[in-house]
C-alpha cells in the first residue's frame, strides 16, 4: 500500500535528522592519545614543554583530543621510548636521540659543543630540519616510523663536579664525567676525561656512590633531578654540548587521525617548542645564581684555556661529520644545514 505523501516526507526528514546527528557524533568523537615520558613531572621540559603541548592540543581541538600521560619511565626506560611508539605501547613519546644514537646519529649535530647559543636558536633550527621534507625527518624520523611534533633543546651543558674543583684545563684529566654520549664523548676525550654514558635517572646514584666524579649537565636540570645534593663545583664559562628531546607520534597513530586534528597537533607542537625554549633562555642566569646560593661554587677557567679548548671544537665538528659520511650518512650535509639554520634563527 502506498504511504501518504505527508507521512513519507516526515519520515524522510526524521531520517535525515538522525543521520546528521550521527555524523556530528562521529565528528565530535574524543580521541585519547597515550603519551610515554621518561622525564619526571618536576622537570621543566615536561612542565614547560610537554604539558604545554598537550594543553594546547586539547584547547585547539575543543576537547576532541585528550591525553594519557605516563611520566618518569612508567612505561619504559629513556632508551626504550622509540620502541614504545613503534610497537604501539604508546602513541607519542618523549624521545632523546642521544640515548639511541644507533637510530638517530645525525641528530647529534645539535649536541656539538658551541654550535649554537640559546635554546630557541637550537630548537628552531632543529625543528626546521625535523619536519617533513627536512633532512633529519627524511633520514632519521621517517625511516623509524615517527613524526616530530615538539622539539626542545636544553641549555648549554656545563661541567659540574662533586668534590674535585676544576680551576684550569689540566684539572679535567682523568675525571670520570657523565655525558649523554655522541659528540660529548669527543669533548670528554679532548679534555682528557673519561666519558661515562648514563641516562638521567641513573646519575644521582652514581654520584652518591662515587663512581662518577661529575657530569656534563645543563644547569636548569640540576634541581629537577636532585643533583644539587651531590654536586659542589661548576665551570660556568665553558659549554661542552647540548641535548635535544622531541615529542614524536607514531605514523600508525598519526594516520588514524582526521586531517584537522593532525593540523592541531602540528600547531600545538610549534606552540610548545616556542614556550619551552623561551622559558629556558629566560631562566639560565637566574638558575646559575640559585645553584651558587645553594652551595655549588662557580670557578671560571682562565680565558686562555677556554679559547684553546674552543679552538679544537671545529675539529670535533669535522670529525663528527666525516665519520657519518663514511657510514653512508649525510654528515656534512646535516652539519652545514644546521649551521645555516642557526644563522637564520
């Protein structure tokens, strides 16, 4: 029997409304991303970078993006963060390229001593090279199945020691100093010190036991890791490298997101990169004063010693790039690209 026209129209309208409602529900579906982090909540890279990134993404997505954050190695050690996103244990992770140099050897360019001044200069230069189309993305992050969203360069690393005061270049000789590996190993060799590679969480116990004499360490990371309890001397006028962390998302998780939420993550990452580096740059001098007031005595090296050491840094750059070239990696290309990016920023 034929349905009356008015009833058919009403049914069609109701069906359309239900369909539109279902579409709106799908469009507004909340997506929760699992974030693994090896740093503690007390570290400024989390509070001024990672947390800023997540809050900005939630804001820009109008609540469609949410995050489950697992800090302080709850899901895995610092060196395991890449594996966690590759295997799907996490969607995003705080990855430290220096801890897995076999996967990210080219990223060591940012760790070269004296290659940039200020966190923002280093962060912006690195971020440019780590985004799609950049030499670091194409050669390191893309092959490893991840995409960088937020780049955070720490401040310049200084030498801090527990009980051995360093007042001249010769005093570095024989010291057991924690480094982040990579180019910092070469700096330790230049200083005739012994490079001991350790991740952040393992440093305080080693200092306390006396198996380390000191550290290559950024000043603003001393208190977040509780190292002020064990360190008593610092060399304020010699930079020995730096360190980069990135918050990266797996390609698997990225491809599941609609285009508008992908753009949200890109914008949130750019926002966090800027917020983090501005915080670092604004607080470096204040932190040095606070550490001195807390009992870590600064002893400046003679200017002649500093110039002599820094004159050797160019050779470290060349050796670093040449070693990568021999492995079939674009070492010199990355070095030149980073130096140009630093000048632009």
